[in-house]
C-alpha cells in the first residue's frame, strides 16, 4: 500500500496514537492493555497499535511535529494545574492551531486504518482533514476542537482512548483522549451555541479548559469499571505493575 498522502511506496509502521502518549500511560511498566468498549476482552501491548499502510516516513514526520508539540504542551498544562477540579481555567500562550492540527492528524489516521484497529467513517470530512494536514487548505469553523482536562488525582495519565464519532448538542464530533485530556473535534458547519469562543482551539492562543472529575465523565467510568468487570484484565495489570520487565 502506498502512502495515503504522497503516494510513496515506502510506508512505515506509523503509530495510530503517538508513542509518547503510550509511554506516559505505561510508565515504568513494559506493558499495558488494549480493551474494547464493553471490556469483555483485552489485548496485552507494549507500544500500542501501528499501521504500516498509511504513511511514509517523511509524511509521518510532518504529523510528528504537531504530535510532539501536543505531548509537551499537554504535559506542561497538566503539571501546572494539578489540583484544579470542577471549574475551568485559562491556559495562555499556546498554539491552538497546532493542537487542532494534532487532533486532526489523529482522527485522519483512524479514517484510514484497518477495521479491527478501530477505523471510523467520516464521509467527505476524511479528505478535508487530509487537505488541512498536508494541502493548502486553511482551517474553517467547520473543523475545530475543544479540550477537557481529566482530574484523576495522579500526576501522569493512566489511559488513552481511540477516536470515536459522537453527537454533541446535535452536531457531529469525534472524541478521543490522550495526555490526560479529552479532545472533541467538531466536523460540522453549524456552530456549537453553548460554548464560549475562548473554549475553541482554532486561532486561539489563550484557551479556556474545564477540569472534570474523573468519575463524572464517560472515560473515567469506563476505566474505573474495567478492572472491576474483568478479572483477567485486573490480574494482567497487577502482574505488569509488579513485574516491570514483563514483555
């Protein structure tokens, strides 16, 4: 399969979720668990999922620049406001456009990946995301995103979540989580009326981000219930934690 951007036949094993975010979750352990929504099964993994039929090295590196920016920026925000909970806070001096491109890159890869890796269908927006990443297209209000910080009580993230389409206020979004934050990428021409302009990433350098208690949001309830609902998963994670050299 050729690179889905430039057509180069020399594609590489490109991580769907950047490895830096996986290392945050894995910590000193050598493994972590990939599970589905209903937590009925899980797959042990060291480095997460990659797809070798999407990108060549140069195109992957282009996405990697914004991925590295997001990794460093989210970590800096997380460590600057560890105790804020149940209220919104302003972050100043960030590039909302780079964080938006990061979110677009993650979602775009999931429109192309293999079905069993979690491919999502976005219709014509798949090409629009590609044009924003690699072409001359300028971002428009139809493609924007906002963030929510998850307050877990831990200094480092304990999970990540692959993109999933959803509706919010009747509009089309894609939701995913990395770095202790939830991204909601809007793919809809219509405005979201209840959100202030400062909540959006596009064109902003000062961004308003709510800090949500972990147990009050879908991702938190899923993670907290995962080990209780799957004894094999709980035993695996306990073993990995106690034996950090486990492969």
